[in-house]
């Protein structure tokens, strides 16, 4: 009987919490700034050889793909030109003690989108995309996925998964391509 009571208490507690980030609805017509992808290489290869040319190209391809997915969903992605000089001085816009929100206010946007890719090895990467609400300081959407393979296709599949199964999943008013 005690087990049943504990189970019922756990179920009630879990169903009593407020909506999670996954349940928030985005305004897909809102002005949005994408602050780029920050790449961190934790691999032994990176420690010895530094960033590879194919990874630099892959970052640019992935940034363009994220911008395209945002635009296709209806987001009005603005230019970072007014903040370009200050943004270039930031090591990682996803972890900069609020500079992302400051940039968002300067650009007059509702959302800032930040992304990180962490290379653990040539086989394992972690892709993280977060949408942050400039006005509230909240993160209505964000997800990190691990991918296998350091290829254009692997990165694209990881990013597509985040968009298809989290960011745009069940978002009324968003075009999901």
C-alpha cells in the first residue's frame, strides 16, 4: 500500500509542475538574431592540430542551414551587421553572461538564437541550439543532441533533428519544412 501511495504522490507531483520549455509556443514571425555557432574541440586531435579546414567549412554550412531553417519557418532573421564588431570579440555568445540579450536588444529582436558544437572526438560531436526570448530572459526552446561522425551530413542531421523534433514540433503558425 505504501508503494502505491508513493507512486500516486509522484504522479500528482509530476503533473502539477508548470509547462516546460518544450510546451512553449514561439512567435515564428518575430524578428530573430542568430549569433552563430561556437565550436569547441575537446579531442586529442584538436589539441595537437587545431581546427581543421573542413570543420571551418562545416561550421559555415551549418550556420547557413540554421538561418535557412529559421527563415523557412517564418522567423524574420535580421542582420548582425550593427553588432558585428562587438560580437566578434565575444568568445561564446551562448555563454557570455547575458551579452546575447544585450545584442538582441540592440538589434530590436524578440529572440536570439545561439548554437554550440562540441567535438569530443572525430566520431562524437554534441550539437546544441537554443532560442532565447530577449524580453523575458527565458529560453522557450533549446535542445542538445549527440551526433556520430564529423561530416557535413551528420551535422545537418543533428541540426535538422533539433528543428523537426523540438523547435518547430507542434508550433502553431510555424512553417515546418
